[in-house]
C-alpha cells in the first residue's frame, strides 16, 4: 500500500517530527468552523417534558439541555447503524491494510458530512504480519494443523479468503520441534502444579488454553519456564460448545474458530519500536521484556484436538480437564511432539487515526474514542463501537445543524492498530499529553460496543453518578431472542437503568440452602459499574495522561472474538439482530457526551472517588494484616484519604454554590466557575505519580492500572497491591508515601479552589 | 432365602421381642469366655524401644502398653489382608442374599478362630430388590438404555452376571413416559435457575447428574418440583474421564459404570418398616417423607448420552455443562422423552450382623464396626474395611494368645444392609441403647477403609489428639504408583502422621500471584481431621446413642463406587495393589483400639471438644449477624461454652491427678478413676437433647448430624444451623436454649466428678 492509494482530495501532507514520531497529518477540505446554524435556532420544548434539574446545570440551562437531549434520543436509527456496520465490515481490515485505510476514509467522510472538522492522522507503526504459520502435530503420524477457519453455510463472509490466518502478533519467527506439555491456562499456579508433579517444560512446547489471563502473559510465562514454543487454543469448555451453542446455532466458538491476538506484554502500550527514535535505556529494557521470545501460535480446538488426544504421561488434574471427550494428560513425553514454523514479516507500516472535532466556546475537551482496525471483519470488535461512534457523529451534527452549540470542544477519535498494541491511541495521547492535561475533561471509550442486551459500563468513580443518571433517562431497548440470548423473565424495564438493575439482580444466587428460598436480590443495590484500567484504548488517557474515563458496552455471549466469524452475519444473527442495543448504546454515549460537554459545572463526583480510594486502601490494609507491612504508616494515608473526602464534600458544596450564583449572574461568576471546572477536570491528574508504577513507568495513575498478573482486568491501587504481592515491604512503604503525597496534593488543590 | 439356608452349627435361636424388633440371636459354639492365655504370659519388651508416656496411662502401664502396641504393629500381613478380601469379594453379596450370609459365616469364622466370642444376629429388614428396570430414550427412535455394566478385558469379575442390575433402592415401582428436563445436579439452586428461565419440571422426568448431594435428596427434590420420574447419571466431568483415567486405565468410572444406591431420605436410619411394629405417628410421618414417591433409576454416562445428545430447548448455562462433547440443553420439549418402567420387589428379608466380643475385666466397651453388605462385589465399599476388621480380629486375638488382656471389653461388629439404610447398625444400636449408654467408651467405624494412600480420618473433637498420637506411632506405608495415584514428590515420610501432613500441605495453593511465589504451607498446621456426623454406620452410635466416634479411611481416587467394577481386580490394580495402606489402616485402628481399651484414664480430650463448640457457635453467630436472630441471647450460650471449657480443663487436671495417684496406689484410687472414666465416656451423651433435632427426632446430638441439605456431609450445631437457614427465629431461640442446657449440664457433670 503506497502513497498512490491516498485519495486525491487530501490537500496537504506535512511531516511533523514530534517526539520522534513520523506523522502525516491529513487535513480535510471541510471547513474548520462548525456548519452554519439554521437561521432561527429554536430551542425544542415539549410541554409534556418536565425534566429534573440536571446535575451541573443551572435551572435554565438544565431545561435547555434536557430538551436537546430528548431530541438526541430520537435520532439514532437502526437502519443507519446497520448501514454503517455493513460498510465497515464489508471486508477484513487489519491495521495497515488498504481495507483499513478505506475504512478510515469512510469514517472521515461520515464525520465531515455530519459537520465535524476532520483529520486523518498517519503514523508509522512497527507491525508484524504473518508470512507463514505452520503447526504440525507429530505422534505416530504427522498432521498439519489448520490455521484458518472453515466456511459456514449461510455466512457468506466466512467464505472470503482475504482475512489474515491465525497468528499471534509480535511472536518471533522460529522453527522448533519439541514434545508438548499441556499447561492448562498457563497461569503461575498451573506451573506450580506441574512443578509439584515433577514436570518441567524446559525445552518443550507448551499447549495452553485461552482464558483467565492475557495471552501475552501466557507466552511470557512459558518462556520464563524454559519452553521453546507456545501454542494457545480455545477449549470448548471455556469458549465453545460447553459455554453455549456454537456458531451458527449460537454465539460461541465453533470447531475451527481461532482466537488471533497480540502477545506483546503491555507494560508499555504503543508500538514496540518507533521510527527514528532511539529510546531511552529504560524504555529499551521495557521493550525487551515486552517482546515475546518464543514462537507462539493460536489454534482452534479442532486443530488442537489431535495433540490433546495423543498426549501421554500423567493424567492432568480434574480442574485442568477441558471439553474434549478425552482425559487431558500433562504430556511432556516423546510420544507427542509439535513442530512450529513461523515466518513473521515485521515492517514499519502506515496506520490511520481519524479525528473529528466540534469546537466549543469554553475551555475543555470531551474525547470519544474507538478503534477501527480488526483482526478480520471486526463486526463486534471494534466496529459495533464504530457504528455507534458514527451515529454519535451524525446525531451531534444534526443537533448542531438545529442550533445546538457544545459549550466545550468534542473530539471523535477513530483509532488504528489497537489490536496490535493500542498503537493509534497511545501515539495520539503521547503526542498530545500537555494539551490533553490542560483541556481534556473526560474520555469515553468504545471497543466491543454492542454484542448483546447487557449494559456493562466501566468507569472511574467520579463518573459513576453521571452514568446512573444517563441510564435512568435512556429507554430500555427491546430484548431480542437469538440462539444465545433469551429475554430474562420478569424484567419489564422502562429504562436502561431498570434493565441493567434487573439483569444484575437476576444473577443466580450462590448455593442457597434446600429449606430456605434463595434470598431475594436487594432492590436498592445499584447495578454494577466495573473498575477500569486495562484492556483497551483508554489506557493511555486514564493511566498515563490522567483523564476521567468511562468505557461503554452492551454485552452478551461472544465466542467469535478475534476469529473470522466476527462478521456481519454473526452480528445480525447473534449479537444485535435489530440494532436495538446499538441504538441504546448511542443514546447513552450521546447523553454522556452532551452532559459532559454542556454542563456549567462538570458532573464529576469527587467525594465518590475519595470514598472508593478509602475502600481500596482498606482492602489492601486487610491483605497486609499479619505481614511486616502491617506496621507501616497506613494511618497516615488513610487519614489523607479521609481528608480528601472531607475536602471533596466541601469543594462540591462550594462549587454548587458557585453554580447557583452563576445562574443569577452568569458573567460575574464565569471565572469562578471556570476555576472549579479546572480543578474537577484536573482531579484525575492529581492521582498520578511522575515516576509511574513499579517496573512500568508509563502507567502513572496510582489508583487504576491494568492488572499485571492478568493483563486484562484492572488493579486497584496497582503499585501498592503489586508491592504487597511481591512482599517487597520497602516498596510498600514507598507506594504508601506516593499515595499519601497524591492524596495530600489533591486535597490541597481542592481546598485552594475558590 | 429361608431358614433352611442357615448353617447347621447354629446351636440356638431365640425370638426376642425387644422394642418391637424381631431379632434372631445366633449364638455360636465358641466359648463365651476369652481363649485360655498361654501358660506364662510374658510381657514383650524390646530394650531399644523407649516409648514416651502414653496419655491416660501410668508410667508402668504405659511401658507395658507400648510393648504390646509394638508387637501389634508387626502383625498385619498383606498376604492375609489379600486373602480376606479375596474371599469376601468372590461374588456379589447384596444384603439379604445367600452370598451375604456366606460372608457373615466367613467373618464369624475368622472371629471365632481368633478367639472372639461370636454371635450372628439375624434381623428381618424390609428390602427392595429390583425385578425390572427398563429405561427407554424416545426421540426420533426408541432406544433401550443398558442397566448393566460391560465386561472389561482382564477383569474376570466384571464378566460375572450375578450382580444386581443398576437400580436405586427404595424407588417405588412405576411406569411413566414424559419429556426429560436436565436439572444439573438437581440441587435447590439448580431448580432456581430453571425457574428463572421459566422452565417447570412438572409432569416431566428429570435427568440429574450425581454429585454434590445425596441421591435421595435429588429424587426428593425432583418430586417436590412435580416431576413424575427421576434419572440419575454419572457425568464424565464429575466421575469419569475428566476426573482422571477411567478404569481399567485408571480409577475413574468407565463408560458403562452405574452408581447404584439407596434414595431413602435418611432423616431416620434403619429400615423403613419393621415387622410387627406399629410405628408411632411421628415415625410413620417421617417414613412417609423419607420414602421416595417417583420412579427413580441410575444410568451410566453411556446410557444417558442418547438423551443428553438429543435434548432440545434452551442451552443450559456453562456451569451445567458436563463432559460429553455436546451442548447440554435444558430439554423439557416433546423431542426427547424417557420411559421409565420399574418393578420393585419389596419384602422382609433376613440380614445378618456378626458381633465378636472380647471381654475386659473393667467397665467400658470399645466398639469397632464396619458393614459387610455390598451392592456388587464391594471390594472397596465396604470389604476393604472388612479385611481390616478381620486383621484387627486376628491381631488382637494373637495378642490375647500371648497374654495380653484388654482392660475394657472390645466388640467387633460386621453390620449388614448399610447400603439400604444403615439397617444392621441402627437395629443393633436401637436394641442396645441403654447398655451402650452405660458401657460404650468409643465407636470406631470403617466403611471404604482402604482405597488409596491418603489417611482421611473423621472424628469428634475429643478423639483428635488420640488419632494424632497414634498416627505418629504408625510407620508410613510405602506409596505405590497406579494408573491413578502417583507418589507426591518431596514426601519422604517416616510415619502416617508425616505422610498425612505432607499430603495435606501439598494441596495446590489457590491462585498465587505471578510475581510472588506460592506461600509455603505452614509446617506447624496439624493435618485435617474431618468432622463426622453422617454417611455411614456411625450415625446411630454418634448421633442417637451419643458415643465418641471416629471413622477411618485411607483414600484415593475411586470412580467405581457402587458399580460392578468395585471388585478384587480393581482393588489390586487401582486401590491398594500391595495392601500396604490396608496394613497401615489396620495398625492405626489397632492402636486406637488398644489405647482406648487399655488406658487407665480414657484418652478423650474434653477441652478440645469445648473449644470446637465455641468455634462452631461463633460461626453460627456470624451467620446470624444482621438477622433478627442476632438479638437473641448468644452471650449466655457462649458463656456456657466458655464455662464448659474451663470446667473441662479443670476436670482434666483433676483426672490426671487421679491417674497419677493411681500409679502409686492402684487399688485405693480405682473407684476414683472409674468415676472420671464414667464422666469421660458419658460426655458425648450430655450433648444430646431428648427431643432430637427439628423434624428428625432420631438425631439427638446437638453438635453433629448429617447435613440435611446434602445428606452426606456433616452439619455442625445442626439444629441451630437449620433454624437459622430456615429463618425460623423462634426455632433459633429454642435451639440456643437446648445448647445452653446441654452445655450447662455437661459443665455440672464435669464439676461434680471427683
């Protein structure tokens, strides 16, 4: 793919060397200013609509805002979402491919047509494509194991051969033959079991099933234990016929479905090498640790079966048994070997971020991001998010055309190369760190935005109330019956909040007794908002820059993840046949964006955040009980957290007074309110430490980070928790000091804001 | 089988109507007095043997005892155990069959030959045998499902056709055809999941997998939910190729292995109807509840597969998926039905307990019991116990012949019809309750006594120290490698205690972190002794009569439970190929018996018991937190438990002083010591309440009982726990009062003993 492919309307291209990045900024021909407002920008006002006072708004602005919100709610159309998804998933579009580029153009086109000032930003990223992936099982005969999915009748996409074969990005090339040892999920405790049974994987190839940890950690641990190769497969117990009906009957992984994916160890997101950049020593060392050292490849369960069936040695424990109808053995004997032959093509390849901007007249910037690149068709991951992003672009553009003007700037970001290493988002965040720290008020992320009826948001504690508030406003989507998803009985919900609460409460209670009925779920409990810290493009924004972040998703069963079958046909039959959840997702995201962009006083709840920190601290202190760390100065940091909560409550009272004052005298109090907003927007940054977390300086947020023992999930107080786990008591002390300093700084910042 | 079958040497038969039971007491020709002692009863004394002072013994008697114990340890011979087992398992011997009778004669013969005064006691028990068990799967075709195991090459026993077909004892006869609903394990929470999904089993046949609860409770719950029939099968995930290698490669259940078993609900052990007895109303009502109401039959997984494969309706949740390579569905549609046709032959049948007695010169009686009847060959269940019982009979007989005399009487009991309803043991205990309450000092039980290397005792708290002490004396058996059991590396144990500790510590640690090494097991922790209360012949002795009880077992994987394959070939290849664990079990049991029979002061630890009660109380009080029961008078009962502990400590000090005094002046202090022993022996009885537990008056022990929600496991403070679970706060108050009264009575009893 070369420059010749670029569309002709690109008017200028400039090489900007910033932080050593080669960037091509593609500015489009659309006007930089918002589209002209209709001559008479009439405020919509429906007499029957009597909104409550919206948090962060004056009574008057609240009424105006509610009216715009009501108008927005009516905009998303299933047909439009459907059409976007159809275009985006017409062909496989891995990062750096022409199809990826075409999708960038399509996204940019929709942004522009909706009135957004739009740029396509080009980066060079060091991406591996697989040239050869050849895995052979050698027992009493040789059997080449398939590295591609079988076509499925009725799914015309699955018959297209243009998708990349099954591979693990950032695996080295290599050619190894060795006995196979089955290592269960390849977790540290699995290796402990092997060790206890006297089995070493040194010189062997490990076969690990996907699940319970990030695949990059599986490959890394295999290498740490001396393995010379690593095979990762999807077991039917975890993701296949024992998880639910397999596609096309249901949503779960069929026999030949392969989970592709990166195995880079994400202690530092972004591409491992940057063109023209000589990284500082620590970064080079970090990359050395991050890059896998042994050839690694993924398998479907059908491909792994000949190995699993033939493995000898001792039978593995019951907890290690998977869904194939054989006794799983440890292996490690010469009876079954594997031959892994990988040739990877590493190159600097061009990737494309698309950034659409709608300028506000006040300080502050709301970012909404979603990656666009996919391993194959990416119907769910990530383009169910992209279709929502496009619906948001259209919806806000429509409001703009009707006269609405955002108070703050809104940026829509279509990231590239997330699948490889969150590259597009990280590069953007790194380039714009100072500006983001000055301006950003929130970052809303989408990834697998829509694949079922269950609203499953994640957010920092300061955004939780806003999410509850918005979910109470958005109508509940009708629930569709598919092969996998059945409507929950007794959940006649009017709003997303009610459906979400009902679904949360409907989780089967754990082992009730025979004689007593299962305890009725407490109706008063708020539905769950996940903690957030790792796993998608929000990482650089939350963990590095320090921006209040939420991640939105309507979820369900999803067994075609990273396989060929994550396509439009799957989406229409299993994920969201009528695009109802996509509409709901757009509405939630739209209201979050409107609220955050328009509020006089930013709807970020700092007392909630302080309270959460206290809870996290208490949990760590409990874990530290009966260790030398118990004697450290926990009281000081706990007192600091309590002090922060008091300061936050006091700050909120003063901020709301300022808001009320501004209702009477908007101009007189504008500067006052701006100071409160600046403190609110900067709050997340006060929780960063410039040194970062132990061993991963990129991650500077002391409260949330990816869980390093797992890679996907989120660690709370990650530095402290890590040092405790390592029994590094001096390190625990350091982390307590960092936390104390951050909490004290945050408190001071709140106190001095007037 | 009639009277004509009785062996001719039976010299008298008397009908004794005692408590309405029809009993035939068969007294043997052996002399009632112990066999004559050798002319010069020399005390064995090895100069190199310097024992510590044994608890409950004076220095002199301790030395003598240790010498006898050392001699006993040398007696059990693998060849002898092997020969016993071979005889006992030559053919299937279900309770009431001629083969069962022949085994009773064999056991009695061994007892007699070893010098025990032996009776065969005949009872009539209401036992169902299966006349017809016919289960047919009806989908697009009809398929008769096998009710018998397939022969296995190399296992000549498995080709014998004289074993009973697969059936569930106490199922009613019946002939039903209905759609099948898969209900997972058939637990209350499983029905909650079905209800949540809008699925009723009313009018259907449920298919439940074995595991997690007693099969009788599965059948009962199915009926409670309106099912018209119940099929129980063994899933390969729980007991088959995913638990480990299947027999004959390993110890787990092969494709056609059927788990037979009773489905009577054991709220009242013993036979459901007793000849000539008009039961009191409450008992009749209890039996009505206990007797299953819907036809129920067991299946192998191979037999259940055609149903599971064809089930339609919704796919079941992931936790419900088993080991067959299909998606398990809820079913409940007309696409798959089952036809269950059962004809059961209910009759009063004769069963035979064998009781061997060796009289001691002092008050007190140690009982050792083990059932003898088996569903098929019963190599493990129960005859691995019986071979140990016979080795004990021989060993103690040998010591007797060498001059040893037990201080207290020892009774060896070979129970019959345990498999149906603990009938032989319960009938014995009910007939002898007053005598047992007067004389018994301990009851030691065997059931599946030997099927692997892991010592897994259960005991009341007062017997724990004695078990630890004995386990420290008995040499560790060599560990044998079989298809299923591998030696644990790093467990070079000298004693059973060390091997037991090592195996306990070697349990894989739960989810250690990636960075920190798994915590080393605390070396100081004592290995686990299970609580005891339900599941074998000890129930009437511990829970009804009130005798300090232990249950002994050397355990391992065991997937042929209640199937045709529980035979001598299995035992020799999988359970204990060299009879080493059987030898160890005999040694442990022998030393427990010797110690308990000979101790001057009974080695029962009452402070330990009081401490355990305090812990159990605390656990229940924690569970009661935030309920109306929290406001009840827990302080009073806790104070009573603390008072009991103080009294027990004080009692122990005084009792040991009395023991020391008796060392100097044995005769002067004999009466004194006897009072202490009487209080020790009666301690368990002070924990009974005459009304029994809620809804099951037979179970009178307030501290331990079978877990009614599970049927196998043990409930602690069962009445209190039950009332809490039922949220019956008035009942909780009553149970607290009962406990208070029992603890106060026990305390008083200890205080007044001088």
